[in-house]
C-alpha cells in the first residue's frame, strides 16, 4: 500500500494530517512540500562556493570580499535559526515558513541583480535571514504532517533530499559557471519559490503554540552571542586565532551566551528550554552533529579543491567527481530512517561516523600529486554511506527526545550546533592546511591536505564514540520535560 492509499478512517496518530480546509492530502505530497524549500536553501550556499573564482573576476572582488560572499550568509543563517523556530511557534509555523521562502527568494533576486561586491554581500546576508526560518521549520512541519509510525521513513526521505542538495551543489555550481552567467546561481531559486509556496499552502496545515509569548530578551542574547562566536570562527584563519579581534569576539560571545543561559533558566517561557539538555539523547546527538559537520564538511571543503588542483580541472569536472561521495546519502538515508526505531539512532550514528572516519582516512592515505581518480572512488563511497547513516537518525532522535510541541525549538537548536560545527571545521582545517602547505602547486597542496584531513578524521571518530552513549529510546519522563 502506498502512502497516498492510507485509509481516511484511521485514528489521528495513523492518518495523514488534514490540510487547511479539512481535505486529506497524500503523505508523499506533504513530504515534498517540506523538502523542496529545504533543498533550495541547502543547495544555494554550496553553489556559491563553487562560483567564487568567477565572482572574483566579474565583480573585481578581493580575497576578503570573496570570503564574505559565503560568510555573510553563514553568519545570519547560523545566528537566527533558533529565532526562526521561535517565530514559527508564536505566529504560525507554516506562515513563517512561507515568509522565509519569500524572503530567501527576493534576496536571491537582489543577488542576481547585484553589480558590486557590497550589494552581493548585503543580499547574501538577507538570504540567510530567510533560510533561518526555512531550515528548522521544514523539519517541524514534516514531523507534524506524518503519522508517528511513518516518521522514520519520512525523515529518511527528507534527509535524502538534504543529501541530494549536498551532492548537486558543486555540480550545479560548476555547470552554471561553465555554461551560463554567475547570476543564474540565484535566478534558479525563483521558479522553485513559485512552485514551493502554493505547494506548502495546499499540503501543510498551520500550527502554533497558542498563547506563547516571544522571548525577546532570549532572542537578542542568543543572536548576538552566536553572531560573535561565528564571526570569530570565520575570521580565525585569515586574521589569526590569537588576534585581538578574534579573541575579543570569542570572549564577547561567551559572555552573551552565558547571560542567555541564565536568562533562559529564569524566564517563564524560554526560547530554548534548558530541560532539553537534561535528556542524554538530545545532548549527545547535538555533540554528534557538531563533530560530523566539523570533520566531514571541513575535509570536503579541502578535498573539493584538491579535485580541481591535482590535476587541474574545471569546477564542473571536479563537482561531477564528488558525486561518488555526495550521492550516497540520497540512497542510504531513507534506509537509515526506516531502521532507526528498530536498531536505535545512536548505533546508526556511531556506524555512520565510523565509516566516515574510515573513508576520510583512506582518502588521505592515497591522495597524492599523481593519484588516479579511480583510487578515490572506493573511499568516497564509504564516506558517503557513512553520511547517510547519520542524517536521518539525527533528526529522528532530536525530535523523539522532546515533546511534539517543542519540535521547532529542538530542530533550531540542533541545526545551529550543526552549522557552527561546519563553520569551525572549515576554519580549523583551513588553518592547519595553511600552516603546512598552500594552493600554489599540487605538491604544496597535498602537503597541507594530509595533516588537515587527519584532524577531521580524529574529530569524526570522537563523535562516533559519543554516539554510542545515546540511549536507544528516550524515556517518557525525558520527553515530557
């Protein structure tokens, strides 16, 4: 029996959630409605990273401006994820989700029309505002649209779509840069928006937490603290980790986040209930997310460049060669989602991180100035399978660790930790790379690549150990808290 054939007389926990006018929609359509906007947001940042060289030429951008084409988005996105989830709880998750899609698309139009670096940086920051509403609420809306017994499968499909965005980012970016003007990186978001907003309004029902008040003080403290920390992370490598600006930003972020924790412990309606962190499954899953994004995406940042430099290839040629790695989650994540309840999310995450560590280490052992691409395919597949075993169980454990009405807050907190882990991984591994090598020639690139990727391997394997401590099922008392 297919998802669209569910009986309308089943109980509320088993039946498809009703759409706005009381009609019933196929569950697969609700999954698509949640996944398409998330795919657009996840794809865009990866596409921009691929096009940086072309942007440098057309906009006459210097190195610092190129960094901010990426960092302006990362900064606003990572700092406002929990705010986006809180606004959804207060004003309606579907309404804020649609607003986020609209803001992201309008900012994409602004990016496409930009003819100076300053304009592009500004609109990239606005894109991050919209994305901060889309990403956490996508998962929240999905969790409420799907019956409990089908949640693992749905989260697996959602995670597979997320993996597809990771896979297609370098390929789409390379294809656009090689065959079209760079502006099309942003114009392709417009038709996605035209389809996504009506689909969301048709297939998903509105939900909110009646009577909830916005924690404005918490929102400001969290955004300011995270902004300071992420700013310090992205400036760590170019400005020096011990520079006054970077250390000052870290210190300011630590103080603001400490005040945020004190405030959240005292306020009646916190933006992020601290009781979440008394649930071992929730806390350890956040640690696992941070270590995975640190190690994997920090390493992938360097390996994508390796494929363009050793030997010299176009962005499209290099992007196609990453598919052996990045396509794997699309196939593995749905299977992992269906296995989560049977095997336990922590065990699957541990297996996935172990496979990622093995794959990264294998790549690092064979990568040299004359390594044939065929020698890299095997370890890429192993690392990609590992990614697939982490994505869906992470989402399932995070949502399963808290009460259903807190799904948005939990998702926002997890996505924030994940993005900070990825930013820190890229910054730290880039620092190790620069200390031992450079991009001037293949040999120097390989000299810097090896020690940097070993750091990524160590962090990923540490995350695998943490994942083993995640209980198979959270206790009911934990979820009620």
